[in-house]
C-alpha cells in the first residue's frame, strides 16, 4: 500500500476513534449514507410493512376459525321429512326429546316465513313454501358440551323415525380447516419475510465491507481487531434495520387502522386487523428486525473479514 493512500485515510482520525470507543470507529469505517444505507432502510421498511399485514391475516384467520367452530358447535338442526299427517306428531316428539336431553339448548321450530327468507336468495321473493317439499326444521341453539348427539339420534330413531339430526360437522370442519391453513400460511409468510429481510441486510453489509476493504486494512495496521471492526458494522446496520422497520411498521399499522369495517357485510374480511391487545404486537416487529439485522450483519462481517487479506 502506498504512503499516499495511508495519508488520504486520515489515520490520526481513525486512531482517535479506535482509542475512544467502537462508536467512533463506526462513524469513520461504516458509510453513514449511500447505496447500502438506503438499501438497508428500504428493505427493513418494506419487509416490516408486509409483516404487519401478514400478522393481521394470521390473527384474523385464527379468530375466524375459533368463531366458526364455537358458533357451529353450539347449533344443531333437526329435519323432519315425514308424511303430512305425521309431521305434527313427530315434531312434538322431537321437541319433547330435546327438552329432556341434557345440554340440548333451546329448540325453535322454523316457521314458513323464516323458511321463505332462507330460500329467497336462491328462488327469489314469494317462494310458495306450501307447494314445495320442504321438511319441517327445528333449530337448536346454545348446546353445551354435555349434549350427546349420538344418544339423541338413537332416541329419535324410536320416537321420530323421520327426524334427522344435523350437527353441521360435514361442512363445519372444512371451513375450520381452511381457516387454520390460512393461519399457517400467515405464519409461513412472516418467516419468509424475516428471511428476505435478513438476506437483504446481509447483501448490504457485504457490499459495505467490500467497498471499505482498503479502510479495513488500514484499521488492522493501526491495531484494530476484526471483532472490533465487525462490531462497528453490526451497530450501524442494526440501527438502520430498526429505524427502517419502525417506519414500515407505522405505515402498515396505519393502513390496517383505516381499513373499512366489513362487519356489516359479514364477508371474509370481517375482523381483518388487530383487536384489543393485538394492537401491541406490531411493536415487536422493529425489535425483531433489529435482531435479524444484528445476526445477519455479524455473520456477514465476520465472514467477509476472513476473506479480506
């Protein structure tokens, strides 16, 4: 290395930083601005913004699965497809059986007007319920864990042979399974976001180390150890990752907050977002991003320093 190169690096300034603290080294070795700084801030911010939505989706699907499971588990339907002259007798028998069954809940015979409302989305208004072979429906709500559907089926086989109990298991379980799988996809998305963030920070750190190879050689000449130089890079990139993630988290949380309320529509987006203590969870994203930045930069710095002669 030429003497002119050493002079241009302001060795006296580097030595003062070395003897004072690692923070002084970071100010002189790691470039405060430039491509790597912008890349780190942008990558951390973008990944944090996406992480907020992935976290919101994970929590929303979890609540959706629990809501569907609890709501449908407490509701059963009894269909009576008997001859016209036996419908009333079997309806009375079913109501009596439900009344004396522990944990069965409250039984309600669905009226013709209610049946018409149920059929209206498919057949339009004014459905002639009397002219259609619609079975008598009894809705049972508020069932408890003590309710034994199998025992009730055996009893109705003798007392109301044309009655069929539907506990909604056949179509409830696929819905709950789908919601649980969406929750798993949300967790996987969070893991992929963390991995992508770590990869981007690693690339930025390696680029900064490669661009400052000459400075690193001079630092070694004046007595700096590799762990000291690596610590300087780790501190600076960890700070950048935390700041970028804080900005992305703030924007993502604000976007979730201003989402329209879909509760009246009753669609899938109902409850998409955070509720209660869930609004505190995004605060962990900058902390985790800083941890990812720390680990990624430390691994990249120590690896690159071993390659720099």
